[in-house]
C-alpha cells in the first residue's frame, strides 16, 4: 500500500497522467480544471517532458495530434467551452486512429455557462461532438482515487485501440480533495513500439498518418476498420458498478459525481426501509446497456439522476426499453442535487 | 462517526485553509474524508465556504444537506448556513463580528470572540485556527496534536513555514477558549 495523500481531483488526474507515461501535454487554461494544468506546468519540465501552454484550445488539440502521430503518450485537458473548440481535432484523431487522452472537467453550459459542476457534455462526449462516424471511449470517474485509476486506464485503452479516450469528470470532482494512493508509475521503455508512428523513416518505408481519402470506396474501408474496432471495444471494455442491487425494488442509474452522492442516498433510503440500489456506468461509451437491461428484468423502477436535462437518460431508455419504468430527475446550470433532493425523488417512485 | 462541517466566512478569512487542515488531520487520524470548496462567484466578496466530511466509512456525498457542524466567521455565513445545521449539531459563531445570538434552540452554540483571541495569540490572521481549535475541542473528533501536525504539513506544502508557530499557538488558544 502506498502513502495516502490528500489531493484534488485535478491534481490526481495530472499526476496519474505523468505516471502513465504522458510525454507531451498541451492545454489552454480554463476554470475549473486550472490545477491540472498547473500540476503539469510544474512537473512535466522537471521530468524532462513537454509542457506547452498553447495559444488556444485549437492549437493544443492539434499539438496532441502531432505528438500522437509521433507515437508518444499525450494528453490535453479543458472544460466544456474549451472542449467544444477541440472537437474538430478530436474527430481528426479518431479518423486517423491516433491514441490520445482528453480530459473534460465539465462546467455548466451551454455557451459560456458558468464554472459550477455539470454533466451537460454527455451527448458531446459519447455521441461524437465532432463530425463523422466515430466514437471515443469515455470514462466517468466518481471519486478522486478513481479519477487517477481511470486516467491510467485511459492511456492504456488509447494505445490498445488506437483511439482518443475521454475522461469525463466535472468541476466538483476536479476541485474536491480526498485521500488517494497514487497509482504506480509505468516504465515508459516497456511500452510496445508503435510501428505506425511517424517518428523518422530512416532505414524503413515511410509511415503515413491521415484521416483523408478522396475515393469513397477507400474511405468506406477506413470507416469499416473503425467500426470493427468499436464493436471490439463494445464487446470487451464495458465497465460498471452495482451497489445494493441484489434485493432492490428501485434502482438509481447515475455516473460520476452524482453516483457518489447517490451512494449516500442508498444508505439513507435503506435506513427508512426503502430497498434502493445503484447502477453506475463507469464507461459511458461503450454504455453498459446489456447489464442495465438485465438489471431492469428484476427491478421494475429505474430512476436516472444526472446533472443535465436527461442526456444519459436516453441511453438508459434505449437499454431498458419497456422493461421497467424509467423516470428521470436532473439538475442543470451547475446546481448539484443534494442527497435529500434525490431521496425525495426516490420516494416519489418507490412503492 | 459521521461528522460534517461547513466552514464559512469572508474571502480572506482562511476558511478554505482551515477546512484543508481539518481534512488532512482527519485523514492522518485514519478517517475517510472529503473536502469540497465553494469555488464559484461566491469567492468574490460574499461568503467563501468549504465542506469537510469525516467518517469511518468511505464518503459518498461530499455535499451535505444538514451538516453536524458550522463554523461561521461572519454574519452572512451564519445567516446562510444556520438553518441547515442538523439537530443536536454544533455552531461556532464569531462574536467579534456577529452581534446576534443563534435562532436555533436545538443545537449547541458557542460564541467565542475569535478575532480578539487571534489578536491575543499574535495576529488576527489566525482567526481561522482559533475557530478550528475551538471546533475540535467541543466536538472531540480529533486530538489537538493531530490537527497541529496536519497544519504544519499543510503550511509546509504551501511554502508558508514561517506562519507555523503562530498557527500552532492559535489552535491551542482556540482549543483552550471553550469547554466541551
């Protein structure tokens, strides 16, 4: 067991990225993810790695494209409006099959919004905010330690599937502190060589990284390769957690920050004799549809709770169809649903 | 144990640091903790606050409807959070800046003159540590020495070593100022 440290979510994501072997980090500052960039600014140069505060979000994501093409582990981070600016670059990363990690510490929107926590970027993250038929793997940490673990995993999955991976957290998780044992650093030298990387063609044929072909038949083949990869990811990488669902009469579906608040609600409800369980998607894409469908076969009431107008709720209803009742409770604009508010929603639908 | 405290005051009164020190002390004491700051527009001019949850079990929600404790360093903070405190909870209100009494009959409330005590300890800047010392005295959740060690750790981490002796004294004076 490592040392327990009291750290902010933003700091833990940054430190985990370093320990995952992130060699190049590019970003433009924005609240509420500033501490992430600060941690990288202090520590990346100290380790002889690359930190660039780019002149814009567009520049940052395209620097990520360059570093990823050269075969190194690379990351950028931002918050909602900044992530919108990166969408073109994310689509290019996906189209070019480049591994990269993108962190979104979501804040209230749309537009300039505010700087309070929100989950209003779920659609953008899971349904492809950029253009084209692509997906990225989206991971939704619920605690500060998990933010560290999932950052490590994000780099691993990005490399394994040659795809951009997004860590989707929110301002609360970014700003709050919690005890954490930092993940063990990987050996950068032990990572498999990326044979496709454009890292100098001396003594070999040149490699080409691109997301372009004017011949529709060729572009179709490129798309089919992506789709095949997405089916593999859907088959192998679904992650979720169930809490107290064994005997539950009603279940909450929630991810990230809301899921941890819901864990408190499970205790409160059970103290009052309401058999409440919690289903927490960890991968938001691929969404754990089959597991949720299975759960809805034994629990007739499945309440989705989000800090959005009901974005994940769409995936919940697609998974469950008519199998169970699927009510929704959401807050918007940076308002956080408190345990009491969620409990009163549970009571509306319980028995 | 399930202890949750809101520490609130003007920006600059040190409520964020007081909360961090309490969270660090809780962790050092073997508890599960969360520390959640207000980081929005409230930070500018109005009330700054943070919420610390200390528990034997992993902490679910870091936001709390009804905290078991409130440390109010100014009147706007008392006005805002007083109604939320759980029954049988603790309110520490800074009588140096708050002239009224608590409206709650179902809580234990204490009204030390935190700024005056801090001045006596060496500097008004240590008002937050007087408050924290007082809070751990009346709640008994963590030993004073553990909090003093956590303060030392935290200030060293932030490069503020020179303020350690003052803050250590202020924690002690706050602790001595109240009786359980």
